[in-house]
């Protein structure tokens, strides 16, 4: 729910911005505790870890015993602890999502059978799930039964990924020969003592690593972040992602990790950060697919330019819009700040929306309704005031009545397309007053 | 519904040997600058976007929105994918020039509304930069016209004729905009052209309706 909608429901609500770096600081002790039982814990995000347990199960004497041990060790932290156990990470993640507060452990005996019963929504793509449902396919088992070629032909790379997951194949690693050591490291002399400076370096390193891997046509799903302090102590953490890391997502993870080491339970990075190393350990060929006429260099260049423009104009002023349902032009656009995840549309794009203003769309739409002067004679528009002069109306279309949500206090309004010799305008008449909604420029 | 449309590819410098090539006037080659002048409602936003639309196949286009009124729906109707249309809102004269200069360095095309009160010198510099970086640039002054020599193609709206509405019936369908074209694109001559826009397709110059209003070879022009 958007904060605006939440405030509409509850005006006294307090909005707290999510700070994932701070959450990672709180989560780091949990990860360390798990690591005392089982090494090589992989963090997906603050709050979620993957634990490879094949060796540990034998050592502790069974899956349930191991899970009980983990839960016991995490007792001092309080809160809700849930464990999903499966042969693959996708099934394990879905298993943990099916746990409840009262049943916090879900052990999957047969990954294939478990995945087959999952709803298509578990693929994590609303568009894909919607398309599958429209085709009458509601479970991953049904997706797995589809011919692979047909899925690729219809849904492209996203469909291929979904098909793999539905068949219980998490990903294809190392698709072709890649030089052995792809790790990237930076040494700092003198050591970096400022967190912001370290975060900046992290961004640069992430950019170099992903850029280097992209040239081989691969992308990392797991990255080991290693920081060496000036006193020689070394700290390391593995991060995992279901989708391959991009420059942005990897830089973010490195920043969270650095902050958790600096502000967390460990004694910080004593003497400053001397070396920062990023090592990709799980590569797949599912890197970003460029469009036919797009080139990787141009893409990077554009990202750099947009970041610069964001710094000049402000974050809120670099925007991308996406279509959504609605009756009026303003309603049919959903704005997102550039670089942020696209918002899910507030209104269904495919719904019929009776009373929608027909195409073509006005090229200029004021952010708020602007008073617009029209003289009416017997309900017929006669003249329009444009700046200081009155211009005769040549023709018009409408009224198209819009009945708002009367239970929310929205009134009735009539929309008109007004044509003059100077251009065409979309306007709304509400409670006897006329407002400009758009200009057909 | 937003239609995904076909665009002619980006061609080299437009030629205007006769009116059969009039459509090429509405093509902007890399590094060329178009200046649009006319009051809001004359259809110039769609014309400007159509000049840049072929470049959206290669990367994002940026619309610098000075008034804060830009609606991407018009761009989507021109066949520009939503994720390829980025809007920068800036009405600050000081930062406007920096933003345009930065964008010219890394995007495929820029449509910029020009704020009132901007010094001519800034526009000349940006035009030179656009030529150097080979980035097509469309400039639309919020009021007035561009100083002479900035744009390769100047388009000034003279008249707009809408079809589809009649005393309360129907809805807007087709628009014919009468434009005066000038600049190096028309070899220094002033020409009158008419552009048809059906709202969901590329713009099209109406054949044999344009007329050269001035020029040395007036007598050899086909009847408009």
C-alpha cells in the first residue's frame, strides 16, 4: 500500500522509511550465530539466509535435529524464526514462505512434487503469472509440462527462467569456459576510515566486477565480500540472489555488509579498510539481455548520465512513467523515480474503464486542474479564453460524464473536448466551474 | 490501447529535391537540432517526439519538462516504449543548461522545453555540443522563438485543423497542422507544409499540399 493511501485510511499513521543497511546491522549477529553451527552461510537480504546443510545434517544427526539446534541458538534474539528445508534454494525459499508462526518449520521431502503444487505467483513476476493464468495454467507443475521451446517463444528469457524453476532447476552455472579468477580487489593506502568513502569504493568495485563479467556474457548469483582491516583481520560474507546481481544491487549489498561490519557487533574494521575484495562464485548466463539495437557501452553511458542528472536536478525530478488503468489522462500514468523499482499499477490497465477519454491522448497534462474560462450558451460552449483573448469554439465533443466514488465524497463531472483555431483542449466541468485537464499539443 | 508503431529508420541528412521527399523533412539526423515554436495546442509536442521516436529503438529519450505538464502518453502513442521515455523536471534556468549538456553526452535523443529568460549564448553552446556528440536535439521555447542559427530545422505552427468532433458528437481523431519550415534543412528557404497526425501513427506530411513560399525556383514548383 502506498503511504498516501495508508494516510487516507489512517491520518495519524507514522511512516517509517525502510533502512536495509540498518536492518543488516541488526541481522549480522544472527548470521554470525548461524555460522558458529554451519559455515558458508549465504545472505539473500537482511532477514533471509540460505544455509547449505548437506554436510551439517550428517554431523548433527538429522535434519530436524539440525533445525532445532539452529532455532535454539537463535532463541536469544527473540522474534519470529522460520526454516524451510529443501534440496534447492528456490524450493527452500518457497517452503519458508509457507511456514506460519505456529508451524515455523517446513521440511520438503520431494522438491519436484512440492514445486509442482505451487501457484504461478511464486515465480515472482506478476506479468508472467497473469499471462499463465489467462492461459489456464495455475500451478508450476503445469508450467513444467509445457514444451520448453514454446515457453521461450512466447515468454522469452523470463519464461525460460520460470520453466527452469518449475522443473526444479534453479539455474545453469558456468555456461562456458571462463577465466579462473574473476575476483576484483582494491587496496587502500592509507586505509579508508570513512564509511561513505568505503561505500563509494564499493560501488566502483561492483561496477567493475559486473562489467567484467558482462563481457563474458555471465552474471553473478553469489558473491563473496571480503574486507581486510589495517590490523590484518579479515571478514568475509557470501551474498546470494535468485536473480543475477546488477551493478546497483551488488553495490547495495556491499554497502549494507560494510555498514554491518562497522556498526555491528564485531569490533568494526580496526585501523580502517585496507582491502576490499569481491569474488563471484556462482555465475549464470542469465545476464541482462540487450535489445537488438542496444549496446552495452551505450547502456552504461546512459546510466552514468542519468546519475549525474539526478545529482543536478534532484532525485524526484528524473522520472519514468508506466501505463495504468484509469479514465482521465492523469490517472493513466504511474510515475516512478528513475532507478527505483517500478510501482505496481494502482488501477488495472486491462479493465474496461467506461468513460475513459478516447485516444489520442493530450500531450500536455497539468499536474493539478487549472481553471479554464469558457462561455456557455444553452449548454453549448461558445468561446474560450486563451491568455488575454477570447477564441471561438469551432466544434466540441462531449459531455462524457464521470460519476466519482460518491461514498468517498467525489462528485459528478462532465468532460469535453473543445476545438478552437488555436488548438484542442480537454476540460472538465464540475460544480459549474470549468477546469483544463489537458492540451492536445 | 497504446499501439506499438513502426518508424522509419534514422536516415542521413534529409534531402528536399522535390515534394516527394517532403516526409524526410520530419526526420532528424544525429547531431541535428530542431526548433519548434507555436502556442500549446498547435501539435508541436507530438511533432517533436516524432522527430526523435526512431532513436528510442537504440536507447532512452529524455524530455526536459519546464512547465511540469509533460504527458508520456503521447510518447507511448508515438511508439516509444514507456521505459525508454524519461522525463526530467527542471524550471531552473541555471541548472537547465547543465542538465541538457549532461544528457547530450549519453542519451539517444533530447526533447527540451526552453525556459523563458535563457541567454542565447547557452543555446548556441548546447547546439554546438549536440552537433559534436551527434545527439539529436529538439528545442521548444516555452515562449517566443529560438535565436537564429541555433536550429537546423525551424518549425513554426500556423494553423491547426481537427477532425472528428461535431457539435457534441464524436471525438478528436485527425489533426492537420500547417507549419512554416525554415533553416538549413530547407536550404535557407521558407516553406509551408501540412502535417497529418491520426494520433496513433507516425506523422505524415500531406503530399502536394505544401508550397514554397519563397525561393529562387518558385516557378518550377508543383501546384499545392
